[in-house]
């Protein structure tokens, strides 16, 4: 009764890995929002509060609604600027 089976151990390891990955993603989105989000208006504060209070769901919403479109726009701008020969 005191030993843990292979299935339980696997479940604990996978669960721990998912928790750790989600926690790192959550922290990363808070830092990204605090450092890269434009300071116009109260958008930065609102996004940080959304991420803080909704944990991974808020981080995912921020990633797909704000960060990804911002990064795509930066990539397009960089590709339009061609270095002089």
C-alpha cells in the first residue's frame, strides 16, 4: 500500500511537467507584457491584471491577441526594409 505504481508515477511526472511549463509560460507573458507592450493608455496595466488573475488562460489570450500579431507586424516591417547594396 505504501508503494507507488508506474502509472501513478508517470501521471505525477507528466502533471508536474505540465504545471512547470505553464508556470514558466505565465511568468514569461507577464515579463513580455511589462517590457514590450506599448504604454499608451492603460492597456499594459489591464493586460498584466488579466494575465495575473486568469493564470494560463489569460497568458494564452495575451499571446494570441496581442503578442503574436505584434511580432508578425515587426517581421513584416523588417522584411520590407532592405539593406543598401
